[in-house]
C-alpha cells in the first residue's frame, strides 16, 4: 500500500554531515520525498512528538538531544515505506543494529543517557498520521 511516513534526521546526523548519505539510501530504495525541512525543533513540537515517552528516565535527555541543534524533518512516500524505512534504519540500539542498516553502518555507540541513533521513523500508519500532523501541519 502506498503510504507516508515521518522521518527525522536527528541532530547527530546533521552535525556529522550524514544528511546526504541517509537521503541517498531513502531515495535509492525507491521512496519519494514529499516534504523536507531543516529546523531547530521547539519544545512544544518535541513534547507532542515524544508524548508517549514522558515520564521515562531518558525523556529529559531525549528532548535535550533532539533540541540541541538543527534536525531535518522529512515526509517520505512509497509502497510499504513505514516498515521499509524502519528496516533501512535498523534496530534502535546502534550496537544491535545490523550492518547494512543506517544505524548499523553509521550510528556510534554513545556513553550517554539517551540513545543517539541518527534517525527516527514512524512505527505505524496511526503514528505516521499523528507525527506528520505535528511536523507538517499543512500536510496533516
Ligand atoms: P526513536 O525511536 O526515534 O524515539 C525514541 C527515542 O528515544 C529513540 O529513538 C532513542 O533515541 C531514545 N531511546 C529509546 N529507548 C531508549 C532507552 N532505553 N534509553 C535511552 N534512550 C532511548
């Protein structure tokens, strides 16, 4: 099914100059880019995006990390893109992520209270709809 997903190239991806490499993998897989915007995320946007993690021990460091510098928000489109991009991204933990995946190849293991893993991708159709509405209200 053709669907849309919300992808974030997190501040570590931007800082390390990996935007092109990550977007290249996305496009090489055949997915389209519907919208793309680099910005420093504000507190309200991050609170909405990460509402499900509020109260967890890594919530504070997560919001701090995600607001620490520019990130790139992307809406991608394609057949099965929600699961497909999560497959391209690899496991949440960079050490566990398979070689060949974005995180397996590129994310470094950090001795930090929050996992810095380069990218976010929506995990379901419902999440994608919600997250696209948060980051790109005009598309929501
Ligand atoms: P993401 O899947 O984009 O959204 C939640 C983020 O929180 C996740 O990426 C990681 O960056 C971070 N995260 C998830 N689980 C943990 C954990 N157990 N400890 C630290 N950070 C985490």
